[in-house]
């Protein structure tokens, strides 16, 4: 959970679908983008009562808004699991974490917290290319670290060998 939530106003307000939805749906959508439970993946566990309370909207109107957002392919709402998946959220929020290892760790942590195969399939399908890219960077980083370790080992061997040679030279000179 982060204190910073990117919201791209120009893209949001120029989106014909967003502009055409009801005022309640706009409020609920904006809430889903910015509430304290929102995570970098766009997947969040949240109760309708919490949304209603925080947005000061009646629960039945929140339900209507969630179903309107679903019908317009802005979110997926799983009522029984109390899960919401916001489409394209990760696309915009992933830039807030520049380190691929930290980004992967955040995703993994959320996978452990929210263990719902259906919602993660949505995420994995939408972001397959980005996830492959992150994994590729991580693999390259690991390969580079391994190479650096090998260089360090070789450097230490050379250094140790030089020290041994110096010691034997000193011993020869002392004789």
C-alpha cells in the first residue's frame, strides 16, 4: 500500500466510457483508484459498506455503480469474494516503482495476501508482456550479480596468489 496513486486526469476525462457513466460510478471508480486499500496491481479486497461510508453514497447505489463499472469494462467485481480488479491500473502505477526486483516483490506479496486464482488470471492475462519483461530484467540482474561474484572470486584468487608469491619472494630474499 502506497501513499501515492497516479491518476492521469487527461486520459480519464477524455475516455468516452468514463465520461458517459453515472456520477456515482465516477465517484466509486475514482475511489477505487485512490483509496488506501488500492495496490499496484489494481486488485483490492474491499467491502461495499466501506466504499459507501467513505464516498457517502448509499450501499445500493454503490452496488449499482460497481455493476455499471463492470458493464463498461472498467473493473471486475467479485461480490462474494469482496474483490475488485481495476483494468489498466497496473499499467499506470507500475512506474511508481523503478526497481524491478521491488516491483516483483510487491506483486508477489499481494499474490500471497489475495489468493484468488480467477482474479490473478485476469491480471496475468492483461499484463503478460509486462510480467515477462520484469522477469527478464530480474534474470539479467541475477546473471550480472553471478558474474560479479565470479569476478570477485577470481580477483581474490589473484590477490591471494600474488600475496603467496610475495611471501615466497620474501622468503627467498631472506635466504
